[in-house]
C-alpha cells in the first residue's frame, strides 16, 4: 500500500512539472495514475480517488479505464447520476479495443438505472441519424437547418465534437453572408424578380434586379441578381430546371429528416409540438414537390390519348391564372403559388405523355416551354421564401 502511494506521489509530481493538460494523450501515465486511484478507493477516499481519475483523463481524455474508475468513485460518493454518465462514456470510449470493459460499463450502468440506459440509447440513435443530416445541410448551404440539427445533437450529447465543429463552421458561414435581415430582404426582392420574369414583365424585372444588386450586392441573392442581369434575364435552360428541381427535392428530404428527429426528441421528452397556425388554404411550406411529381405522373399514366391535350391545356390555364395572383407579399400569394406549382408540375408530366403518344405539336411545345419556365419561377420562389 505504502509503495503504491509513494509511486502515486512521484507520478503526480511528474504530471505537474510536465503540464499534462497541454501535452496531449498519454495512456501510460493515465493508467499508472489509476493504480493510485485504486489505493485511495480501498481506503474509502473516493473524493481523492476521483481527483486522480480527473488527472488521468487530463493526461489522456480518451482513456476508458479512467472514466470507468471515475464512475466507481461517484458510486462510492452516492452520486448515481454522475456515475451513470461516466459508465456510459467509458463504454463509448472502450468500443473497438476493450470489449470486456464495454460489457462491464453496460452492466454497471443498467444496475443504476435500466430506464436511463434505454433513453441514452435513444439519444445515441438520434445523434447518429442527425449528424449526417446536419452535415448535408451545411454542405448545401442550408445553414439554419444545419444549426438546428447540430443544436439538437449538442442538447443530447453536450461536448459532441463533430457537432461543435459543424456548428462553428455554420456560424462562420452565416457571418460571411452578412446581416441576416439584409439577406432576407434581398431574398424577398429576388423572389419578386423571378415572379416578374415569369409574368413576362422583363422591364420591371430588370429594374428590380438592378435595385437589388445595387442595394444588397454582397448577399447571395444580390450576386444572383447580378448574374441574371449579365444573362439579360434569359429563361432557364432545361438543365437549370432539372438542377433546381433536384435542389428542392433534396431540401425537402433534409427538412423531413430534421422534423422527424425533432418530433422524436419532443416525444421522448413529453413535449407536445407547437400547434399549427390556422390556414385558409394550402401554403408553400405545406407543399411537397416530391408528392406533386408523383401525383402528376400517376394522373398522366391513367389518362387515355383522347384526354391528354385537354388536360394539358387545363393545367396550363389553371397554372397561369394562379401564377398571375402569386406576386410576393400580396394577400393569398402563398396559396396561389402552391396552386401554380401544382398545375405546372402536371404540365410537365402530361407533356411527357403527349410526346410518348406522338401528340405533341409546335403549339403544345411552346406552351410547355413557358410552363417549364414558370415552374422554375415557382420553385425558385419556394427556395427563397422557405429555405
């Protein structure tokens, strides 16, 4: 016993002289310190032993054995909550190199509280699902979505390094974008530019784009306005429409995953979701482009040749009527925008069927090109007002 305590004193002296916290991981020093912690625990000095465990973790923060010993110290001090956390951390650190310690930590944690183990497993599962979502949102530039996902991860697992780093990167990108209020104003102006382009009011669209680029040229929306002016407000190409469609679908998928994760957390914490505000009609944030595409394709497949042209023109007229009333900021514009997008999506599916059945002609081709451009405008306004 005396020999162990003497060795402990010598090791502590070395630790102080070397400044262990600044020197990086040192597994051998950490394990040697734990011998001293054992000796102190045998004497019933759990608080002193815990101090030694803390020093071992400063020498090597990834030392699972030190976390396990710290958990035993907390148990000896009648602190089950702290012990539980240390046992779970020990099991996490021991994964891949010490399966026996993983089992011992699991058993010890379950003895303290089987219920907490189940909840902690749920937390870990949510973290595993949310981290890829947050990473994808960050890479795609949807910084608010990324911040929300990373915040949930850090709430479940404080100190989670990947989430902390991702959150810091998202915050840095937000700072690069400049003032958030200015960015939102710029996005609203850009949405109006796209509405005017879709309404064939190029002079008004050009004037608005020039104002946007002059007032908010440093924002993302302002830079897009500059590019639009450089291209003389030309309609988007087919590949541009396809790319934007993919962007909207990817954004919908990310939103769905984040909302599902948030709902799961709320259910686990017995927190009811906030009630939805009353709505007089379908709004853009309630519209799923993925579902619209699936519904339109189903409709097109079910129609026979005799109905195709009439249904295509019906969808085109309904889309144009709704789009004309969807000016940003006007009453009911969200409902009208949703209806316009739905009908122009129908046009896309119906025209494909017209081509397959050899019924497409120059008139229908021209209408489809306009419908495609207007569908692009709808999706662009969706991105700007929703994501």
